[in-house]
C-alpha cells in the first residue's frame, strides 16, 4: 500500500468528506460498506463432522503411505544386505559357540536370575502403586 492509499483509507475511516468523483474513493467506500455487513452464508449442520472425517481420512492415508515407505525401505535394505554378502564372499562362522558349550550352566543361571529379578520387580512395583 502506498502513502496515497493509506491517506485515503484513513480519511474514509474517520469520515472526512472525500471527492465523490474519484474511483478509488468509491471503491474504498464500497469495500468498507461490505465489510460492515455480516455475511448471509451459514454453515451446514454437519460441517464440523465432515471436516473431522476428512482429517481422519487424511491421517489414515498418511499412515498407510508411511507404512508402505517403511516396508519398501526394509525390503531394499534386506536385498542390499543379501547382495553385499554374496558379492563380498562373506562366510559366517559359528565356531565361538563350541567354546561356550562349557559355560552352559552359567548361561542357564543368568537367564533364570534375570527372569527372577524381573518377576520380583513387577511384584514390588504393583504393590507400591
């Protein structure tokens, strides 16, 4: 907005007499007259419900699209892992498990001990709440 338009707007808002032949003055007066009137349009009864349904549909669409991208990413990552394994000639070796067979008792004790602590923690936490 330039200075002339600002002065014109201030004059019209304050009610100062304007040159009635000027098209800009008539246009501004028409705009202000229309802005003073309340609009006749009414929203339909179910308008809010329609908007909420559309938002939910868009969220579902976005969630399904995100799931598709995730699945595609996991699929491509798996294919890349297979291709890299084949091209590099990687051979997995599980020889370390033979050495751990002597410690089977310690491993079993560790698993049972962790499960026992987990069970104890759940019992203590539910009683204190």
